[in-house]
């Protein structure tokens, strides 16, 4: 009997989208359950699956996986479809570096500061902070430079062979460039810009783009 695949997560979460991109690349059909990690009343059944209350969780039958990097590895190992984890030592190492750089240094400035304060907060009627945007842009520059250097090597992020590095980075950049300042910042890094020009056109990236609320006009 075929096991049901359920992705439990928050529709606007980049980490939820990372898992969705991986599932789309592998051609996996899945159901979804919306979980808002910022809510005061996260369902008890979800906390049993994810003791830290973060998103997403992938459920494959009775088997639950949390932590997005682990979900990506599981999806690649268990389901048929194109390989998302390269076999070569250099490419495998660069994949791990990209994921670590994005998680450790990229997510907060690019998403929580630049995107959230320029795009998301106004869209949901909340105030934005220009200082947060400026600080996020400043912190994003060394991240973009590091990723541009890795893209230039072409072990990963080469725009041709799609890996978990692409799955992980694409949702972050997709949000970042929605802010005009983010789009301008990316344009200063040629290898990374070339990668995004190709990657943004992939079906897995386009089909998983969340629909943001219309920006409120006072």
C-alpha cells in the first residue's frame, strides 16, 4: 500500500517552500496541512511531531521528519526522480556549505529583515522599520559575495544541475529580490544573478511561489 505524503507547514515560510521545491523536483504528490508557527495555539498533534514548534514536518505514512535539511535528504533518498544530492566530494561539500551559509547568515537579513520589512509587513498591515531593512542589506552583502564565489566555481549553483543547494537557496532569493533594494543588491553579483535568472524559471520554483496578501493602501 502506498504511503501518504503530507507536508505540514506555513504557506509563507521559506523553509516550507524549500521542502516543496524538493518534492516537486522529485515528482512526489503530497497533501498539505497549514501550521502557523507564530500562532499562540500550535496544535498539540503537531508539537508531538515537532517538539520545537517550527515548520515544516514531512510525514511519510507514520514516519515524521523535521528540520528542512533532513527533509531534503529524505526526499532525495526515498523517492524516485532526479538526484538532488551530488555524488562528487567537491559538489557534496559545496552543497553543505551553501545550506549552512544560508541558514546561519542569510535567512535573517534577507528574509526576516529586508523582505519582511519591505514587503510582507506592509502587505499584512503591519509597520515596517527602515533601519531593519538597512541592517539587513548590510548583513546580506557578505552572504551574497560568499554564494557568488561558490556559484562561480560551478560545483553547485551552476544553473544546470539542480541540487538541494538550489532548493535551499531559491526561496530565500525569491523573497529577497521582491524588495527593490534586494534586487539591486543581487545584480552586483554576476554568477549568482546568472544562477537566479535560470533557477527562477524552473517549474518547481514557479509552482511553489506563495500568494502574498495584497499590500494595504492607507
